[in-house]
C-alpha cells in the first residue's frame, strides 16, 4: 500500500445487499471505488451487529483494492490476529473502545496491518496527540457509529486541527458518516483524503444496475476534488 494524499472514495458495504457481498464488492470496484470499507459491529460498543472475522475473510478474495476494516467493537485486542488472518489491509480501532489504545495500535502494526484510530464525534483531536507515530490513519466519525444513513455532524474544526498535527507524516485522514456530494467537499477542504460513503454510493443502484454506483462515486469524487 503506497501512501498518497489524493482523494479516495471508500464505499461502506454496510449499505450493500447482505446476501450478495461478493458481487457488490466487485461492482463498486469496477465502478471506481478506491478502497472497500468494512464495518464490523459487535452489538456492545455500538447498538448494532454486523459480521465478524469469518465473513471478512470471505470478502477478501473479492477485494482487489484496499480492504479497510473499521472495528466498532470492544474489547479489540484479542481479535487483532483474526482480522490479520482475514486479510485486512487497514485495521481501525476506536480510541473509546478501551483503556490501552497505544498497545492496540502497536499490536495491529505488529500483525502486519496499517493501524487506524477512530474518534467518535465527542472525542477531541488532542486525544491522538501522543499516537501520531503509531498511526497510519485517523478516522473522524461524522455520525455516532452504529448505523448507515445518519445525518452528518460537522467536524470541520477537528479535521483542520488533525491535519495541522499530522504535518508531513504519512497519516491518512478518513471521514466516516453522512458523506455525500454536499458534505464531502467540506471535509476535503479541511484536509481529509479518505471519504467513506455508504448510502450515498449504494443509493438507487444494485449489482444489476452498477452504473448507478459509478455515477454516485464520480459525483462525490468530483465534488470533493473541487474543494481539496
Ligand atoms: C457507521 C459506519 C459507516 C457507515 C456510513 O457506523 O461506520 O461506515 O456505513 O454510512 P453512511 O455513508 O450511510 O453514513
Ligand atoms: Zn465505518
């Protein structure tokens, strides 16, 4: 995985057809997705439940780009090896998920993956100040995690602060929640480079009409690039 700061669109398969993940992943990649965002929820850290390492491992052969796994689970550490084995390229844990995020990030890198740290809307940018050397991606939540299709919560000031803290380090700034043609430009302008979008990518399309996914992806990208 080479580092670059260009705008990357990462569709969240949380909004895909859950009975057809393989074809859905192939369709979004064929239609221009840069990364594939995989939302893991445990019904404990967040009030919703999705899938675990066995499902993620089954997705892997379909993902030709980057498999970006967002863990909304607590605890995290005992599952890190299972997600490495499942083939995650990026593994992101929430800073709010436990008392030892520093150890978690070390363990994720130790298992051979890029290490991401996610921040809920109520968590300040300063929370990652002492983690920057251990981190490859900071995920700024612009909704409270747990569900797709929620209303965007503005985090422009937090993203600007993070970009300044990161400086020239190779750390991605990812935005997750409520990204569409109206909100993506705000985040790109503030300094984000990875834009997760679930409902705004999958809306109106299906594996039988994948060109709709393509149009949605192109529209979000064009809006963001116009602002970056
Ligand atoms: C929310 C998830 C997001 C979600 C985004 O907990 O982490 O990745 O799928 O969905 P939209 O783009 O619909 O807000
Ligand atoms: Zn996510």
